[in-house]
C-alpha cells in the first residue's frame, strides 16, 4: 500500500544504518589491504629488484647467455656432462628439474615469503587496533579471528604460487638471454673477445654447475668470474643494449609479481575473508544487493523482499 511505501521510505536510512556501517567497514578493510600490498611491493622493489647484492634474475640470464656461447675449453666438458647424465635425468631436467632447483635456491622466493608474512602481521595488528577503536568493534574482532585462523593456509598458498611463478618466469629470463646472444652475434669482435677471455670459461663452468644443481643462484651472484663477465659485457659494444634488456626484465618481473602474487593470490584471498565471518550477528548484505533493493523500493512495492 501507499502507507507501507511511505513508511519504508521514511525509516529506510535508520533501519539500514547497521548495514551501511558494515559497508563502511568492508571498504575500510579493502583500503587496508591495498595500502598493505602497496607497501609489500615497495619492499620487493627495494630489497630485491633494486638491491645491488640480492637481485639475481639478470645474473641468471647472463648464465644462460654463457650456455649459448661456444666457449673454448668448455665444449668437451659440456659434451661429457651430457653423456654422463642418464636418459631419465635428462628428461627430468627438460621437464623442469633445473627450474625447480632455481626456485628452491632463490633468494627472491624466500624474500617474497617473508614479505607476505610481514604483510599479514601488519594487517593483523591493524585489525586489533580497529577492534579497540571502531564502533563496529565486534565485526573487526571476528575478522581478526578469521585472519588468524586462515593465516597458515594463506601463507602456504602464497608459497606455492611464488614457486610456480619463479619456475614459469625462467622462460622470460631465457628469452632475455637469447636477445643478448642475438645482439652479440651482430658484434663479432665483442663476441670473439668474450669467448677468448679465460674468466669467461670460469664463469661458464659456474653456469653449468647452476644448471645441473651443483650451485645455487646466490653462488652465481657472488662468483668473481660472473662479476667480471658482467663488467666486460657492460663495457662492450652491447653495453647499452644489455642495460635496456635488464630494465625491461625487471619491469616485467615487477608486473608479474604484482599481478600473480599480490593481486590474484593474496589480494583476492584477503578481500574474501569477511565472507567467512559468522552471519548470525551480521547482515552480510552486499552494496549491490542494497542498491537493487533501493531501486525496487522506488519502482515497486515491498522493496525489502530482495534483502
């Protein structure tokens, strides 16, 4: 009836005040997630991508480049190694054993796990603050409890996704190595000079050990021979091109980590946490449902039926 419609419209805002409060809390939670993940990405940029001693990805691209070069004195070693490896081992390496070794020995994967754990600790602290200060304190207490109980599962899934990302990204690293090799082929003098240098053979031996699981990525970074080869390349005719490839690889890596780990994995999981709060004391009416009900209230009778 018209009377019912007028009654609903008159008291709509007052009756739905608790629902609006829930929506504000949800938006505040989403803002907290975005701020925390932005800080996490800034830590990743500072402590890995921009760190002079921890950034390992481009060094691995250079190791792949050395595997593409025909280094004098290394050809026999490479051929002998291939003969020693049995067929099943060769197949396992082709299927990703090498990349799994790289993921397990990667400083990047370990750092990403630390960053994710720190982000969840930060969010947990902020939830406790909200539960003490906010008038929706019980909602925040419930969310804090949900985060605490689901934290191990969140970190386990993040660890799995981080390793998968690292293994998959080796394709991009190897692609960067091929780009460098193609550029070197256009500079025969630089290519032959690199092949003739004794330190290049030493670095190639380290690269081979990396591929067969003999050393980890950190060993590659701190090896003097690899540092020298990096310097030789930087000073060569392809130095500026090498810098370009490294910058592009870093940006590609940042974008992939942001999307895969912090948006699609951790971000979505955290956004969905409030849905695990017990509905006994809460409405759990989405903003979209409320908008639909308000539209029906204006156009039809009994608009609250949608809720």
